[in-house]
C-alpha cells in the first residue's frame, strides 16, 4: 500500500463488508472506497 494510511482504510472497508480499489498511473494515484450499509434486523 502507498503509505498514507491506506492499510487502515482497507482494514475498515473490510470491516464494513466493502472494498478498496487503488489505481496508480505515473505520478498519480486514485483510491475508491466502497462500503455496505449495516442494517439492523
């Protein structure tokens, strides 16, 4: 992971049944975080 706390972001995304997509292109990178909403039954 890049080093800006992205390992923490990935861990939290997994906690919320989500995912992290990291794309690196030349000197740029983008991070997309997808989370699922927890609902109580």
